[in-house]
């Protein structure tokens, strides 16, 4: 009920209690009394309204105070926050570990047409490389891994050689590690180092063949040896300590040799020294190799090998 309704109802009640008096003075008193009551009610209503408004304001101030305490920051929707600054990333090149080359003389000095040829197999001279490049056939010796496997099979007589892959040593150099057959233990590995002859598209030839179980001190690579005996020395470990030694000239393969023998080193995985001599026939060429091998007790096939390239001081026959 509004204030006006309350005032209207009060006027009707007041009129009911007053007798009708035609006298003008009496009517004036009635009107004055009604006016006073109307004013009193209006003031009371104003006080109530003011109190209610004060409560609303107080609540608003309390909420605002709570918000200030919570430190709520409002970012206008039209403001674009700057993108975070990202420091530039510096890329550090990853170091590449390159296997160390063996002590074999540099092919730049020994694989040319003017000096001793350092290649053990399949080429014994620069002229042989040039002839092959003019007509490479299927191109077996243009591939380093294929060359190493064929050396193990055709030159060392390993039964079924397998490769562990090619490891580059730099421009025109690589190492291929082979085992005599797929079931051979990983420790029974021969490393074959190759050099490319005849440029970037040249042919591969082996310049060093060695196993860690046969370390040769004598002869050294490209050493000059003279007959009728070749002195050998080094350290080794092998079945029953036996290392077989074979001296070949260029062009000879398994079953062919200038001379054969054996030396006794260490066994059962323990390296031990060996030394001896091998009698040889008069060579028919200017260079060749000395082969040191271990063989299988089961079938007599070659298991591991170290091969040293040599030249002969005895004039060819």
C-alpha cells in the first residue's frame, strides 16, 4: 500500500468521526488537522526511504571494499597486451666423432703412379685402377662395403662374411668391419680400411686390414723386406695361441703364397708376444703382403686377420 493510499484512508476515517458543520470555521479546522497528518506521514515515509537508500549504499561500499582488498584488475577489452619477448635461440653444432685412421701411409703419397702402391686388394697398381674404371662391369669396387666383403671372401677366404656397416673416415676414406659368418661373435671382427682411388667416383681399395687380437710390430706397413726369410713380431691371442703367417706377392690368393709358417702368442683372451721368421721363395713382383690369421678349430676357415702391405727388395725373377 502506497503512502497516498494510507493518507486517503486516514482522511475518510477522520471525516467519519466529525459531524457535519456548516460553519466555515469548523470546516477550516478539519482541513488544517488533515493537512498536518498528511505532512507527518510524508516525512515518515521520507525517513524510511532514506534509511533504505543508506543500506543499499553501505552494501555497495562493502562490496567495493572487498573488491579492492582482492586487487581485481580489469583490463579494457580494447587494450592489446604486448606479446612476450622471446630471446633468440643459438644452435650449437653437435660434435661429430670421426674414427681415428690407422698408421697406414696417406694414399695421396702411395696410391699414385709414381711410387709404391699401398693398396692391398683388389688393385696392386694405379694402372690396374685406371683399367677397371674404364670398364667397371657391375661396379662392385665402386662401393666400399661391397669391396670389403669381397676381400674377406676372395682374399682372406672367410666362409660367409657379414658387414657391420661403413664408417666414413673423411674424404675418400672409410672403414668396414666384418665378421667371418653371421653366427660369429661380435668380438671376432676384422676392420678393413679403404681408400678411394681415381677421384670422387673412383674405385675402392683396401689399404689396411687388422683385428685387435693380432697386433703386428714387424714388418711395418710398406716396409721393404728381403728373402730368403721375412722376420715377423707382435702380440696376439688365439685358440691354442697359434697365429698362421703367410707371405703373398701381388696376384696371389688363398692357397697361393711365397711362404707359410706360424707363430705362438697369447691365448684365452690374453695378449702375448710372438716372434719368428717365414722362409719365402723368390718373388715375381715388386710388392705383396704378409697375412696373420687365426682359424676355426671346427672347420679350419679363417676367423680373423691382420694384413700388412710390404715391398720386396729381392729383384723379381
